[in-house]
C-alpha cells in the first residue's frame, strides 16, 4: 500500500526512468496505472513535478489524476489502458488499412490539438506512447501518454544533457539541427507515425523521406502525410486542427469488425488480463 | 462442434497449408529448441504475447505482419544451425537480439548475409551504404538486397543458398501465402515446375528453398 491509497499489483511496463504497475486505487475504487518515477536528481524531480502538474481532461490524452511519494519514488496515478500501444498493434499486424490509419491519425491529432492549446509540446510522440483501449472488433481508441519530457510554452530548458530529447527518427529536423522545440515538431512526429502505419516499416531514420505513395493508399491521405512530415516547419500545417480539417474529407467510415490489409480480423487484445487477487 | 471449435479446426487446416503445419506445433518445437518462454519468443518475433498465443492455439490463422514471419524463419534457422547446441548462451542471446532488431524494411531484403551476419541487416547499415534507409516497401526488397550484397565488403563469398532467400523475400513481398498458393493452383496442371517453384519459394521453408535452388541451379551449372 502506498500513500494510504494505492495497492500496488503486477508490473505492466517499464521505461528508461520509470516502472509502471497496475494498482488498485482505494479512494476512487478502481484500478489504475501507477507510474513510479525514481527521483534521484534535479532533472528527474523537475520532470515528475511537471508531469504531475498536467491535468488535461481529454478522451485521447492520459495524464496523471493523482500523485504521492512512494519511498524513493514518486507515484503518478493514471487511467489504466489495457490494449497495448500502437507499437504493439504494428508488430502484430504490420501495415494498417488506410482508413484505419487515417482514424488513428485523426485521434492523435485531436490529442495534439488539445495539448498545444494548453501550451504544451509533447516532444516524444511515437507509436509506443500511443496507448489503445482493448477492442475485440478493433475499434481504435487512441490515448496519447507519457508526458515525461513535455515542455510548456514558458519553460526554461531543464534537460541536463544539452541535447535534443526524444526518439531520433521522430525528431523534426529543426530540433535535430537547431534544437528549436515547438508544437510543429509534434506534427512531424505524428506524420512519421502515420508513415509507419501506412507502410508497415520499422522506426524511421532521422530525416526519413516518406518516399513514393504505397499502392492502395489514397493520394490525398499521402499528401496530408507529406505536409505533416515536411522538413521545413513553416511548410507543415499551422496546427493540429488544420491537419485534421485537411484529413476530414478523406476519412471514410470505418466498418466493424475491422479487418487487416490481408482480410484477417483486426482485434485490439486485452494485454493485461484479470488483475491478481489483492486486499481492498 | 461449436463455432469456436470449428474455427480452430479450419485455422489449423489453413496454417498447415500456409506454414507446412499448425503454428502451435511449429512454434512449440522452436521454443523447446531455443529454451525460451512463450513471451520471450513473442518479444524476439515482435509480436504481442496474446497474438502469439492466438496463433498457436489457432484462434487466428495467419501471421499478418510479414516481418514477423521473416523473424520466425530466422529464429528457426538459428535453432537448426549445426553449431547451435554448442553455442554459448551469451551468443544465442545476442543472435536472438539481432533477429528481434530486424525491422520490416530490412527483413525484406537485407537478410541475405548468413545468419552470423544477421546484425548487418539493421537500418543504420543501410544508411551507411548510402542506400535509402527504408526503401518504399513495395519496391525496396530487391534494391536493398543488391545493396546488401555489395555491402558484404570484406570479400566474403556470396553463398549459393543466398539467392534462394532473395527469391523468397521477393515473392513474399508481392503476395500473401494464400495468394501464392492460389496462383500455384491455377497454373499447376499446365506448368507443374513453375507451380512448384512458387510453392517452394513462396510458402516453403528456407531450407527447402535452398535445397531446391542447389538442386536446380547448381545441378544445371554442373557444380
């Protein structure tokens, strides 16, 4: 039991500086994801304080709803999202059908629109940070998570390394070259996520060129992607909402149960299963 | 028989058609040989644990991600290596990590070098060779394959088995196992040798393809 409130259960994930456990929240009487961040330096303390301070209610965003100290760690309590991540989905199915990719892209852009309006740049948009709710018929419900290195508008830089932070293939050229973070770097990263969904390729290289439109992808969808991935930030969409508007006319309705490109059922599995027995 | 049981029976038939045997049998043999847990193997293959379980229990028939099939073939090849039994655990671990690191784009063509060079199939190597780091998947396989062959820069001889794998990669890039099987069925009566070629390289194991290649090409050239 942590903080008189959270019963820590099984381990459900780990990152570079944190571990994630399933937990039972006795106050809210529900299961949650408890992200335990080791606070062993100024940087990590600042990061966790900042992530903790984000309280963004949005259907496509996961941010902490409560926090407490847990020994050496800080515990951030968040909604439990059990369907794995978009990375898992791409591993299981490879290339996704264009209309499916367009839906995921739209939800991702909706999340980015919301956080950018709040003055926050995520800076680490990638498939592993896009969580999915389980769905046996494959209905995608994307939730943007891990605001560990997010940056506010008025922030002083607080990384200790002096290097751009993030994941190389998803970092926009202006960040790689001149370390100029801004909301449009998230649009670039979203474009690279779209490129992976439509091509089935692995992680992009830095300055990945999206190449020729794969067979079966509608031309306008590929055009939207190429604008998101433009190396020049000034030529990307002005904001996430503009990208969504460009995408809207080219987004056919999804039919369920969803199917993969080779006609197999596209299911989003429950990766967590039933919680282990515990005291309430 | 209930609907679920019927599905399993049907899927096992499909898996036998596509993969030579039900995936449960095939994967369990690999698990025993590699001495891995199911979830560890899922990690190597780049599949989620529930997906591997669904495929093994034939709740699902098909491996949808072609990169996963390539990694499965690579892992089986490692397990079948004559030196495997005497291989130190650290090396096995390293080889498996290299197989796991192969991405969709690189597995389509770069797994040309023998499995000891599996690590050479990483995207950074593609970039170092000046080729496109990830080619357009529809076309990239063959082009990257030739780049990789040129990339065996230390003068290592190109093994005779490698062309078999190039053909395998190429076929699997342009058509699914079911399509290849259907195409072979269509031409089988009039062109049995061509149909066999499609089946062996399209849906057979790497070892079968290599044996076919050795028999046909080396035989014809009088090696």
